[in-house]
């Protein structure tokens, strides 16, 4: 009887009068539950404060005068195109990080001589513009102005003198509003194929490349010899025939023209 009474008393001491356990091994202690709620509340407060601080920091970066644009650097532009690039760049003053980068890049891409552009913001106040300009491989005159062609057949305008050694093309025009894009059509395709083939045969110095209404090509060398290439097919084979004929004739027997428009039956006429 005493033993049962002692067990009952120890049990009440552990549970208390309300039946709630106060044993250190219990998982449902009121103190532990309160500490858990408090820690969760503190974590929530810390997260809210962190978000507020991040928002304040972002606002400070995008509005602070310390990050005002002070300098624009341009890489990849020539001395002739640099003024046009700077005209499209933002003026000093606005916040560097608030600059509309996509809009600035679109304005620079609208310059037909620009092939690629990228912008980099360098704190505290420098905007770096990196350009890749189109490389002209030929030109043609349109309304008294030189229009250039790159290796992809894109027509573009650029200031400055004509690059040395590039041929003139004739028989084609470009829409002034379409500069910076490839010229469509059969004649443009023929010229592009002819220019690419001639560029791989550097010993043939071409002065002029002409395309007619049917897309047939004729090249005029700096020596005065004409190459009648015909349609823009098998151009590599045709140019090999021309080079073999020039080598066999030698410099003492110049030709007025070589007609390789039908490569199976080449024709040449001496001067």
C-alpha cells in the first residue's frame, strides 16, 4: 500500500495538479513551445528587416549621385565612326544603373555599320560601349555616296575614305531605309557569290565586278583584262581555268578577256 502511494505521489509531482508533465524528458513543455514561437517570430522579423535593407540599398544605388554617369568609353570604333557612336550614347549626368541599356543598344544597332554591340556599366560612373563594325569587301555608288557590302551581303554606310583594295560593284542598288540588312534579289545573290569566290583568289586583283539583269557576272581586273564569269555557279572552277590560262600565257601575252561562262568551252581573246 505504501509503495503504491509513493508511486502515485511521484507521478503527481511530475505532472502537477493539472496533469501536465514537468519532467525534463517531456516533449510538450510549455516553456519549449514559447521559445519556439519566439524564435520563429525573431526569424520573421529578421527576414523582413533584410528585405527592407535590400530595398533601401537598391534605391540608394539607382538614385545616388555617387553613381552618376561621368564618362563614356567606346571600343571597336574607328576615328571616323566614333563621333556617330557618341551621338547615340547617353550624356553624362543620369544614374549609371538606371540607364536603359537595351534602348541604348538598339540606337547603336540602328547605325548600319555596327554589326555587334554590348554595354558594360563600370562603377562608379563609366559606361563602356564595345562595338564590332562591319568589314567592307566591296562598294557601289548610289546618288553620289558610297555604299558598302560586307561578306554577308549586308549594305551599310560609313564615314571616312574608301578602304584601299576593295572592288567596286555595279548593277545593284540598296534601299536607304534598309541599310544594315542584306540586299534581297537574284543580282545581290550573284554579287555575293562572286565576291566570296574572288576573295579566295587574291592573286586576281579585281577592280570592278558587274552583274547584269540576268544575274550573270563579269569582273574587270586592274590589268584591264575582263573575266566573263556568267552565272554564279561553279565559280571556283571558272577562276581556276582563268588562273591556268594567265599562267600559261605569261605576262608577255596579255588577254583582252577570258570567257569562262561555259567552263567546258573557255574562250580567250588576246590584246
